[in-house]
């Protein structure tokens, strides 16, 4: 069952894909979902950046390979102008040189076009809510990426004890509200701590923060529920034997 936003707000969506038939299919699917509305369509990366600027959509569905300007270049331009833009990559390409740059540029989600309609709609809700949404094979690639040495520059401002606590909880997939309840502080304070962590570590989003925590040994994937933020597929991938036995 697809989770809704829990409000009467309509999610305004921009579709960026160079194939008209794909845009038409996405529009049909999204228009059938109550609470979602397609406000614009872009046939290339240049149009995507222009429409993102003029329409200010809630969620942008972005293909990676498009004429004039690639999806990655469009993501970089859009996030450069609006760091709060919520972008969900929807593409046929699962190569590392497409995935990691897109996530590092600030995309909150990365789905492949073989995803089911239900998975896509759920991903839109997740990204709209500020959560990460990853195709299972993409989540697996991110886990494998953890084995590589970090290439982030050392921060000149070390994390405070409280920021480390928040980072660990982010790595467990907790929302700001859940972290606030766990630490008995306000959501606003949690948001401030998350923003400070991202700034100090030169990270773009919570998924990158979770990866950093895992790389640095601040969190573990072994049996403690630790997970990339709201990427339910990662847990399933980690123990396929257990999954078959359910």
C-alpha cells in the first residue's frame, strides 16, 4: 500500500525525460494518484533547470541521459540555485559513474525504470518527505561503495558530542521527529544539528551522512537495525537467506 503525505497538500511534480512516450506514461500514472499533479515536462536538462526555476515543483523526476544538458548537470545547476530542491532520479542507467555523482550532487532518490508503478509512487512520497529512496540494486552498490576509502576532506571543525549522537541516529534511518524523541530535544534543534553535520562534513544529504557514519565506524550494518535513511531495500538485500525464510 502506498503511503500518503498524511495531509491534503498536492505534490507538484516536474518530469524531465527526453522520450515523449516516457513522459506521457509518467504523467498518466502520476495523474491517477490522488494528491499528485504534474506541473511541467522537460525534454532535456536545460529545460529541466529552467522549469525547476520557474515552477518551483515539490519533486523533480530526472532522467540522467538527455540532450543539451545531462541529468547530472541539471541536478548540479538546480541544487546550486535551490539547495532544498527534491530530486528523484528515474533512469535506465545503473552504472557507478551515473549513480554516485547524482547522489553526491544532492539527488534524494535513484530508481531504475524497471521499478513498479507502486515503487515509483512510494518513492515520490518518500522524496517529498525529505527521505531517501533507492532501487534495491542501487542500495547494494552504495553498500559496496562503503569498502572504498573516504575521499572527503577532513573537517576543520570537529563534530560536537551531540552532533555525533545525531549522526549515529541518522545512520539508523531515524527521522528528525524520532531523533528528537530519542534525545529529548526539539525537532528544530535536531534539524540544526543535522544541518551542522552536513556542513562540517561537506555532505549534501542524509544518505551521504549515513554512508559517512558507516565508513568511519560510527554505525554498523551488522544486526543493529542500522540502515541508510528510509531505504527499506538495504535491509532486505543484506540478508537474502533470512528473507527467504520469512
